[in-house]
C-alpha cells in the first residue's frame, strides 16, 4: 500500500431543498458513525457541497447513509472524485 496519508476522497454537490433544513447538521451527525473526515458547507447557489475522505467502502457507505437520512430533500447530486492526500483530521461544518 502507499503512504498512509493517501486516501479515497469524494466530493459531492447536493441540489434540491438542502439549505435551511438542517442538512449540514444531519450530515455532521451521520459522519460520527463512520471513519470519515472532511467537511460540508452551503454554497451560494443554494446547493450543499460535501467532501469525504477515508477508506473507499467507508466513504461510500457514509454517502448512502446521508442520502437515506435526507431522502426527499435531495433532488440531484453530482459526484466529483478528488485525488491526493488526506487534508482533514475530523468532519466539520464549514461556514
């Protein structure tokens, strides 16, 4: 395996009714059940961006859990892979 700082990183942009509904707090709450680091933040266009880092299986399970928790609020999502080394030591809400 490579350096231990290398990890799977995934960015996701959620669209829909995702601001003003506790979306970020729910994502942060779900993150505590998974070994993931990263952030979630509101974007000026009304969407929410999330970056999750960790083992690939863990990150993907986390994403599924977020979508299950916020079912009915997310209208669409765009995933963009992020390569590189781990940048975060915890999972935070960024303002």
